[in-house]
C-alpha cells in the first residue's frame, strides 16, 4: 500500500511559485476530442510546453512552422509508462493513425523525427483547410489561378472525409497495435526490436496508474531542480549578458538538471566514477560567473572536442577550482 505523506497547506500566493504544464481545457470539453484518452491529452500538453524551447532555438522550417523534438524516451520518462503504451499514445495523436494533433517528419540517419504540434483550435473538419492549404491558396491567388484545391489535399495528405474517419477510429487505438517501428532512430531504442508479445506482458491498470504517478513525480522533481539551477546561476542575467550564447546556456541548464536529478549512484566524470550526491552538490554551487567562465573556455578552446557532453560536464564540475587560476593567468599575460 502506498504510504500517505503529510504535505503542508498553501498560504496566500504560494501556489504562484511553481510552473505548471498546461493542457488545453477544450481537449476535455470539445466533442471532437472525446475519443482521445486522458493520457494522450497529457502527452499533447507536454509537447505544447516543449514548443517554448523550439522558439528559443529557432526550430522552424522554411514556411515558419515550428517543430519540436520529443522522442519516445522523453515520453517514457515524463509519462512513467511502458514502451507499448507510449507508442499507442503517439499513435492516438498522430496524423497517420490518430486524430492528427501531431505530424511526425522522419529525418533518417539515426536522427530523431521532427514533430509538428498542430493547432487544436483549427482543424480541417471545421475550417475545411489546413495551414499548408492556406499557404497554397495564397500562392495561387497571387498568380491569378484557382487550381490549387487539388494541390491542397495532395500536400496535406488527408481530405476532410479522411480526417473525420481518423477521428472516429481514434477511440479504437487502445485495441490496435500501431505500425510504428521500435528501432532505427533516436525515437525508438534498438534494444526493443522484438515486441511481438507486448500485449501479453502489458502491466495491469493498477500498476500502470502507480507507474504514471511515479513518472509525474519524477517530472515534478526534475522541473523543481531546473528552477533551482536557474535561480542559482541567475539565468535571466546570463541571457542579457550573453545574448549570442542563448542555446549554449540552455544546453548547460539541461545537462546540469539531468545530472543533478539523476538517480544513479555514481556519475562517470573525468575518467572516474564520482558519487552522484557529490556531483549534485558541486553543480548546485555554481553561480553566474562560473557559467560565463565555462562559456569563455569553450569559445577559446582550439582542441577538437569529441564528446561535448562529457567535456562540458567536466568543465562545470571543476569550474569552482579552476576559475581563479584561469583569470589570474590572464591578468599576468596582460601585464607582461
């Protein structure tokens, strides 16, 4: 039986100190989405949240459409479910077998798929056209011809009838085995290539519920860790002082969060295994000046870096020890 914890009450404006994942209310009130499972709606909310990272990194295609990277491994960690369920949740949202709230574009060569998160406020069944169709119509009207209607449906790959049909089938997705591969890219790990008996080994609903709760708890802990790290390093100040390094700063925050919230007993660092609590304590001691120091060292380094993650983690871990020696050496060189 799960242990009951003694949580404290909220007082005054304490609830505003947290960040929350936002799931659109319309997904629960609009009849169009009644066929979607609650977990698929949560996954869609997580993908909506991921778009803020895409905006910071400028991940847009030639038509200014935003895309995200959200792998199966991300879903497993955040949703706390088994791989079979995660695949079915992707399929529920997918434009091929599901309702069409996401569209996956494979890149090949082991790269993760680009995922376009579709606008839930507009769909073809209501407006009669997609964003791609609107772009095509505008282009045709400028040329003075109105032959773009057939082109619209060929570009989008789904007619209005097909969208409606896909939605009607979405309620049956839990009983289907989606034709999405389990290997060959970063979205699906190679270690699970054979899943022919997946339905036989599926955990029961009670176990799945507690797995989901554990996954949500892990996601909450990770989010709180990221907030703590951002405060420690004065994240907003870093951006203002280093506007050209915005992507690198986000990568540093992501790496620090991952390592500091890891449940591993040790972290392999600098060719040795260091206890995770020791690494966590060091990372949480870093401040704005340490991050700027690491950024400067990376920009000035002429050596070829083969494993940027290991290099960056090592630099962050040793930053409090080496920062003063580095700037002292620079001062001596400027005085000579």
